[in-house]
C-alpha cells in the first residue's frame, strides 16, 4: 500500500495538475536535496563502472575550469565542493549532475581546443544545474509516468528519498532520467546564456563560445554528438552567442583586472 491513494482523490489530483502551455512554466516536484543525493549516487555508479582517464593534464584542466566557474556561480552553488572526472570515451560529450558533479569525456578535448572553449561547454552544463533544468525535466517525466502516485508522494514534499528513488526507478532509472532524457530547446538556450555569462565573469573569453559550437557543428556533420541532442538550430545558436559576446567582453576584462585570470591549459 506504499503508493495507494483513495480513488476519490484522483479527480482532485488531476485538477491540480499544472497547465502546460507554450508559456514557460518550470515544474519542480522533487526537492533539490533529494535530487542532489540521487545525482551523487548516479555519479558514484559511473565512476565504479566506467573507465576514468589517467591523463593528469586533462583532469587538471577540467578541475581548473570547473573551479573557476564555480567561483562565480550564485549561492549555494558557489560554495559547493564540485567534483569533476574525465571519462575515457571518444564521444565528445560533457554533463553536470545535481549534487555538484561534472563529467567530461576524453573525446571532448578533440572539440574544445582551448581553456575558453572548455569553459563554454562546462559553463553551459553548470548553467543547467543552476537553472534547475534537471529537476524540471525529471519532474515532467515522473509526472507523465507516475501520475497521481507522483502527486501524492513527491509533490506533497512528504516523500522520503527512498520513495522518490522508487519512483525514479519506476520511470526508467537514474541514468535514463539524468543523462539520456533530452533537454528542451528552451532549456538549452537558457543554459547557453547562463554559461556564456559565467565564463565571462570567470575571466574566460565569451567569444570562444562561438568557436566551440562551430567545432561541434562541424563534428556533427560526420557523426552527431549526443551533446547536440534537441539543441537549438546551429545557425540560431551561433547567431545568439555571437550577438552576446561583445557585451560580455567588458565583463571578462573586469574579471581579469580583479584577478580572475585562469590558466587552465
């Protein structure tokens, strides 16, 4: 009877569902603490089952970029101890998980040739976390697959982490929800904007976000990277990044004068 609910509550619960329209309506049904715990557990599984790089230079570069970006994130993300790992995988991909975890595939170094381009990738991924996009897409998936059970067990905020994890497993497992479900184009555009701002505030060159996505677009001509799944139209993305870059250059220059001048490569 763990997820049993009175039949009479069904109509009321459905009536309380948020209306999904073209307007932006973020949906957050899971507590950030629960999601962070699950993200940390998923990352631990990845480290236990996937081969990690022994290239000290690559690992140091990722750590440097992540720490430089972390310093300019809003609280509480700026005070969290972010952990980053490089995984041996030729697919050019990177990701961030709730719970302050970052993963980078070795294949990403084929695309991100400078510290600024790597900062564009990781700023984008960390932007997803700050914007709580993972919570939003997991919530929508759970809502779609667990219906009233989710409303009763999670939306009420009285569910334990164990109960929430059970719902996640029922909806397809942690890896499916955290890593395989695509972000929406709106979320991708938001992460682009946040990531480019963060890289400028950290002292990286915001114009290199344009070159990074040019490299990614060229790569996709031969074998579409997982990283590009459901992303905005490449021409539109490049246009928007290029349009923002000049206005962010003074931000980057100010950051360097203040001592934020990363040397990660």
